[in-house]
C-alpha cells in the first residue's frame, strides 16, 4: 500500500516511527499528500489516509537542488511535517550586451526573467526578455543575448533652390547630420542643419524638417515720428531685424524689435508712435511768443504741464485777469487764456461833429480801439482839429494826429484859405503857407530817394479838406522790386511761405477795401457839397 517505505535499520528513525505507530490510534492519521512548489513524491500515490509516523520521500523539481532531507512525515497531530529541502538553482549571468544593457529584474535563480535594451540610436535584434527555465535535463536561458544594431537613415531630402552637405552617400547612421545652404539671392527659412534620429526605438528619420529656400523681401517700414536705430536699408530679407524708437514727445505702441518673416511681412506688426505730449501750438490772435515763433513751432513736442509764455503785439493788451501762458494738459491739448484784446482809445465828443465814414472793431469792448479810424465833418462855424477831418487810433491808445473834435473859428470862405497846410514827411509843397483858399491846387514834391504814394496834386475843397487824400512820400523802390521788398519783409516776419502767401492775399484785400472806402467818401463828399 505504501511503496518505497523507509527501512527501520536506523535506530533513531525506528524509534520515531515506532512512537508514531503507537500513538497513531490515539491521535489520528494524515490526509492526502501535500503539494510542494519545489518537490513532488518519488512515487505518485492516490491514497487519502496515511498512518501516523509514516515518512515518504520527495524528489526536487527541475531547476531545484537538494539542500535538506526530502521526506514528509505524518506527525501525531495528523499533519504532514516537512522541511524546505530544495532550493532554486543559481544560473549563470548571460554576459554583457554591446551597445546596450542587461537588466536583472530580481535575481538569477530558476524562473527569473531578465530584460535587454539598447542604447539610444541602436535597434534591438532578438528577444527583449529571457527566462531561466528547464531545458530537458539541463536548465538555461530561454533566449540568447540579442544584438544592438545602430539605426540608419536614408539619404537626406533634397530641397529646391538649395543643397545639403551630405554628398552622394546612400545611408547615414544615427547621429549623422547635414547642413543646407541656399542658392544666391534666396533666403533661408528653417533650420540649417538636420540630424538622423530614432522614432519608436527602431526607425531612423531626419529631424527637424529640412529648410526651404525662397525669396522673402520686406520693404522699409514707414513709421511717422519714428526712427530705425539699427538695420538700415530699403529692402530686407528673411530674419532681418530692425530696432525702432520714437521721436521725443511720442511713445511706442507695439514691439520695438521686428523681423522679416517668410511671407515677406514684418513680425510682430510694424509699431506706431503715438503722441505723449502737446504738439501743434495753438494760434492765439495778436500774440508773440517769448521764444522765436520758428523755434517753438518746429519743436517736436512739449511735455505735459509745460508752460509757454506770450506777449501781446503792439496795439493789443492782455485780457483782464488772464495769465499770459499756454499750458500743455494731460489730454495733450493746450489750455490757453483769452489772449490779447485791442488797446482802447478815448471816445470823442460827438457834439458839433458829423461822421462821414469810420472803421471800427465792433467785437471788442471799446467804442474805438487800435486801428479804428474816423472821417468827420464839423457843423458850420467849426472845423476839425485834425488834418482833413481824419484821425486814427494808435497802438499806444492815442489818436493821431489828434482825437476827433471840432473847434470854433472863422470861416475863411472868401477871406483866407479854407484848408490848413498838409503835413508831408520827406517832401515839400509847391506852395508853402499856413492856409490855402478853396479850390487852390498844391503839388507835392518828394525828397531825393522818395516817391509820391498817392495823387501828386491835391485841391482844397469847399469843406476845408484836401481832395484827393493827402499823399505820402515813401522810400523809392524800383518798380520790379516792389513786390520783392514786400515779400522780403513778410518772409522776415512769418515762419512759412504758406503764411506769407495768405498774408499777401489779406493785404491785397485790405487795399481793395481802402480803395472802396475812398470812393464812398468822395461820393458822399460830392453829394454833401451839392446840398450845401
């Protein structure tokens, strides 16, 4: 029933078995044989009940070797007793893997697994793992050492309008690199060099993508109020870079550094220069700035809170309680005062006086102000105290020659001259005396270097005024040079040719107005004389 039972020649073992045999009826038998991971019974038994004290031999499995007694014994408690009698065999190291490594996961004992991997740029040929297993009566690794072979790439790709440095080679190994160059007049877009790399640990490819060669041209950017600090030229090619700044009083909106892209456009986009101060100085009528007008108007910008002082031109005065300054505000506009207003002249007493014609600035606060004039006549028995009844308000607030007024006196209708002697600067009269009778003619003769501006002959009219208006002697200028002289004077006063042109047009219009006023005056005078 129990094959391969042990003999009892060993006295100690005999006593153990004997004791087990005697105690078995009291303590009970053992059940089926135990299943051990490292050994199995020498003879397979299908019994399910074994007597106490029985000892059965086990053999080590393949891959294990005996290290202790290989028996199992049914003890007095009805349990199988055994020691670990077999140990895993230690296998040899598989060896070093060229251009790779062998990774021992746990150990080199039976059943263990090792892994193989290749260095970067090498591909594994063979199994990536090997296991320590039984092979017939022997044990060994399930797979031999694999091989690590360097990865290869095909020839690098060709590009249009350029070439690479690889020559005519067909295959390239991992880590090889080539450099591209473009044909003349073409711009280089991308990386100049590409290398042979590995993807998925087995495939060799070129990375990054090869560059392209094309004509990329960017034009010089137009940046009002801006300056290109570096990168001067009319045309730029791919990756050319410009450094930009703004003029004083302007701030840069955008990037100060831009470069030419492959699409022939600047990146980032071309910046702009926005105002960061006050620029165009406001035109205040009748004002002269403390600095020269040309310098102020050509200054790029004025910082916020800058104050520019001004003075009133002759014939004008500052508006009451107003500062004579223009201030640059935070909203980049000028805050200006009311400026200058005309100087006032005293209002004449209109008694005994009749206004024939006058020119007045009706926008001011004065009855009469600078550049106003009055042409008047006096009632019978009175005569104007100013020559020919005309007087004008001067820049200093006085009347010239005198404030309009009528003085009493004799009428010289048939006794003495009815007109006073006219004042002629830089000239003389053909007849010199204090009074002239009505309808008496006088010829004006100018000094050398001067010429008559107006009628050379004047007549004393019935209303004791000279007709036409008393002329002046002005410095003689050749006919062809008169306009040049006028233009030169204007150019000296005005900052730009455009303003000179406008001023000449205004001057021309003023002459026409004066001529019209003169015609109205003469017409009025004739009508008045007819009524008399």
